[in-house]
């Protein structure tokens, strides 16, 4: 049993039902081969190639217009493609000549605005997708998923009578009730306030794991993608830039733009000399770059820079910086540190330290394990 469950097997959240009761799907494989989708004379998907493993949860990340939501619509069958092929379990469902209807694809799609039927009550909303079952079987399956998402007892209520978090749970229940082989969620938590989001996200992830369905989640939040995804797919201009584990996407981003999408960066332009990129904060080894190559040393706010009060036990090889701004939030200090030789202040996020204030000089040293180096463009 998961450590996140209480001793009686129930979720630690009083709002959600018993874990392990969501119902298991037969996970499907998905592949895109050289897929092009043109809208308004522009390629929204541009020779897209992608393969998703049955049962995995993947998160799509990218700027607006990069093709995230279009991928969902193509898989669901509500968007045709101009060329290439889309296969589900090695069967072509989309091509220039073939288009399998949405209701024959075994796909569940949860929209950003939830798209609940306002004229149907909670139970009727979930039953809507279970018309292929007998009345008795449909009712049993619908009540099981409503119980899992903590809405049992609210069957006769209408969507407008539910809170935002409860509407999200109803949308999730309706999506998983038919037990599709593919689940797709489009910005599923964007309408929830920060107080609700973490709990709802945790419980939703537990439900998705229980179903075992192949899952695609569109999100604009890098932290959310790293928490939820087995793999992250970075998109740019309708193409896959990088697909990898959250750890590798964060620590080994494919290029500077991908790194900047995941977190703010402080950038230092320099040149490789003798296998070293010299910076005002210290030397950075560059074994993978040619001599005299122009590079950017990129420093994330978390982990890349050690900040110490100036005192007897500080690193004698450290560099001096001056704190020029400080904001505190929930045990975290967000600093800007000015360093001689660097035009813009370095951004740093550290555990709260009341001894470091604006105007203080501090010792700085690089944690090379978390420093990134890229070619200048």
C-alpha cells in the first residue's frame, strides 16, 4: 500500500474516495509520423514525430502556439491532419485520406473549462459517456468513479452547485468512466486557485496512475509537468525539441531556450579558453566545447550559486557580491545579487536567512553541478 494512504486505505484528503478504485483501462500506444496540421496558412504541427508508450504519463510543454492543444485534438479525432499518419495501437486513425471518428478511438479528453453539461446533474454527466453499457452496468460504473473522486451523495446536484474543485473532479470522473485507453487533459488545473491546486493535482495523479491509461497532459507550468510526467515533451513551432524524464529535461536541457522555459536564468556571455569558460563568479569547465567557442554560462536561481555571509569560515576562493533586493515568501528568500563584471544582477532563491539583508556584501561560489553552458547564437 502506498505510503500516501492512511491506515484504513483511504486518501489523506477527506474529499476524495478510496484509492485503487478508479477502474483499470487497457493502455494504448500512440504514434505521430511526419504529421502536418495547417491552420490559417501556417503549420501548427510541422513534420511532427512522436511515440508514446502504453501506460505512461507525458506532459506537453511549450509556448502558446507550439502545438500542444493541437496534438490533443488530433489524437481525439476532432482535428484532421494534412499529411503524415497518426496511429493508435499500430492502426492508422488519421492520415490525409483516413479519419476515424472520435467515438471509435478509445480516447477521453478533459477540456480546460471542463465542458460539463449544465442541464444534466452530476450522475447524468458521468452516465453520458456510458451509453454502450447496460443501464445497470452504466449506473454501477458511474457511481464507482463518483465515489473515487469524492462526489458520491452529490448525484442530483447540477454543475453550477459545485465548487471549482468539485467541477474539476466531476470532469475527471466523466473522462475516466468509460475506461478509455488514452486520457488527455488540457490545462486541467489552470482554473483552480493555488490553495486547491496542489491537493487536486496530487489526487488527480493518483487517479491517473490507477487507470493505467496512456495519459497526455498539456500544462504551461514547468513544475507541474516535472511532478506529474513520466516524460516531458518540449515543443517548439510544432516540432518536438526534447523528450526525456523530468530530471534530464531540467538538468540537461537541449538548448538555452528550453532551459529558459523551465526557470529564469542569469546569463553570462564568455569564451572558451583552455577548456574553461571564465566568469566573474569563477571558472566553469567546458569539455564539450571547442577552443575559442562563444558560450553562455547559465545560472538557475536554485542550486547553482552558493551564498554565504562574510565571516571567518567562508570560502576564501569565493567572490564578493552585494544584495540589491530581497523578497521573502513562505520560508524562501528571493535575492538579486550584483557582481562586478556582470551587467545584470544574479537572481537567487534560498532558504530564508534573516541575517542577509539588502546592502550586505556576501560570498558567492558556483555549484558547478547545476551550472549550464550553451553555444551563443
